[in-house]
């Protein structure tokens, strides 16, 4: 799996940080939203991305603009 840090424009000049976790040959993708107080790098978000990657699913993790 490769993890690529990216930036996503959401409104005007506002951008949010994101991580694109993509296993080789991914056939699907999931965009999970974390809960308040736990950002995209939280251990549970990272473990979920890793587990899904092992099943061939790419994951786009992101931080809300208030993070």
C-alpha cells in the first residue's frame, strides 16, 4: 500500500489535508469521516485503512477544516 499526503480544496481558498491510502490493484475506495477529537492519523483510522488495503480497498482519509 502506498500512502500519499494530498490537499483537497473544499470552499474558496479553504483546503483540508488528506491521506490517500491505495493498495496495488484497488477495485474500490472508501472515504471515512472521523469523529470529533480524532483526526485522520488516529490509530483507529490508520488501522482501518491498513485493514481495508489488505482487502484491495483504497481509503481517502481527511481532516475536517476545523482540525
